């Protein structure tokens, strides 16, 4: 196991295409860190630079206290699992797992011990004599992981290893990888575009966009306290609803007033008391209100509806589509000016093509400054930093 440190790492391709910009990140000994983002965000390039498969334009990468910028991939003592398994088709599972150890001239008895121990951990002992073509996709992926385990590396690198599996098998294999890490405690860097995968696997999730780390924090923090609008909208299923508007003080209390896109006035919501102090300073300024789909509840007629309206914690919506999901349902709707997706209990009754009023849990609201990467106004002080500050790399051993 080892600590992996990226210190102001940058990658520029020919034509001045900057894939990774000034990335600094410290991955602790035994930590499972997931790099996640849309295609082209720089996550795979970052991983490949750690592996030594891409040259570094600027900055430094150290593994276990040794700067490895100019160290050949095979000498970095890391093991990588690729998206396409990369197994030798003419070799048995046993030989695939043993091959790298044979090249290192490791004694046969030690090779056999490592291979059989890894096979037992991964549940592939019955398949050791089979060729890869006789295995399912999930079994092949476990063989690829086993080939890494037998090397006993300082760090595991995973490059979207589950993307070729079907949805059900991805969930099962994901759980196996989580259990494997808990058992081996090997430093792991995992790349994926699937935010659900990132949230369930990582001790820490690193969200990237445009070659920059937007936030590096625990799964709980990136969901509950997103650093900016991009993170808030990227993490979470269905995605966060974003409403443009302004903050207005009414009798000293801040309100969010929806920006009108037509002659009809925008609706308004009272800012929760816990957020009022931070938002009061934004009186008259534009902000983006972020409401997760789970923050809504149908306001029943009578006292409950009257209370929601009097508290200024209700929105009037037009229902367009209802999608049953068993215990829950997703509701596609809109105000006069914004589209919204709600995830509410299936026991609540909403009909398509009707106007209804829903209660909004404003304690769960997020407020962002304008722009795609506008910072989280309320949580900016408490958000785990994205580690853009310089990390002094260790001298070469």
C-alpha cells in the first residue's frame, strides 16, 4: 500500500489541447478514491498519467514517497484493470494470472500460492483451467482483477472496469469490488462516468470537469454540500432541478423569487432560517436555486395545503408525465417558467395534464451564484476543498 500524490499535474496534447489543468490531489494509504465526470473531463488522462501510460506536461506524481514522472510503468509497482479486460485468449485463467509473476522470475511455488489465494478471494477457483472465451463478462472481469491482486502492488488503478457489463451484473460486481477493497486495503484509484458507481464505491469522490477538480470529498458531502452548481447537478438521480431567480428581502426575511420568462410573474419561496443569514447578503442579486427531486411532497387539500402556502414553501406546477417506479414515481412537470422533475411516493395521487401544488422542503435547498460553476453560497465555507493548493512532492528516493 502507498500514498499517491498529484502535485499541480498538467497534460497538454498537440494543438495546445489542455486535457488536465493544474490537478493536485493526495490519495491516502489504503484509500479508495473515485474520479468521476462526463466524457472528456480529464479523469482517464489523469489515471493514465499515474500509470505512466501518458507523459506529464507539468507537475509531479509520487507513489509511496517517490516521484515517478520518469519511471517506466512496469517499475511503478502499480496494477491496472482496463475496460476491455485485456486477457490473453490462448492462455487459461491460471496462466493469465500467473504470467506477470513468471516474467519476474518469481518461484513457482510462490506463484501457485498467490494465484490460488486470489482465485479463492474472487470466487473463480473452478475456472482456473478455462480459457477466457469460456467465461462470462463478469468472470472475465474478476480474472482481470485477480491478475492485479497476485502482483501485490502498491496501488490498484481501475479504468471504467464495469462499463461492458449489463446493469444487474454491474451492481453485483460493484459490491464485490467494495468487499475486496475492505479486505485488501490497497490504495485504489477508480475512474468512471457513472455517478451512482462513484457514490457507492468511493471513500472519497473526485468530480472533474474541463480538466479541473471541482470537488474532492466524501460521497455524503458531495451530495449534501456540493461545492458548486456543476457538482450539484451532476451528482444525484434524477438530477437536481435548477431555477433561476433573485433574492429579495421582505420585512427582513430573504425570499427566492423565480425569474419570469413571460408576462406571468414568477413564484416565490421563503429561504429557510438556517440559510437566511448567508442569503440576506444577496438581496437584489441573481442566484440559482437547486432543489433535488426528493425535496417535494404533494400538499394535500385543507390544513396541510394552507400551511404550505402560508409558509411560502409551496410551488404550483403543471404535471406533464408520471413514471411509476414501484414505491416511488418520477413526475415531469413545470411552473410557468421552469421545468422540474419530482420523485415522490407512489401513494400520492397526481394526474397527467393537471395543475397541482406541492410542498417544498426548503431546509434541503441549495443556492448557487450565477454560471455553470457558480459556487454554493450557503455551504462554501464548509465544503471540502478541491485541493487546488500546491502539495509539495517528496524527493526522488
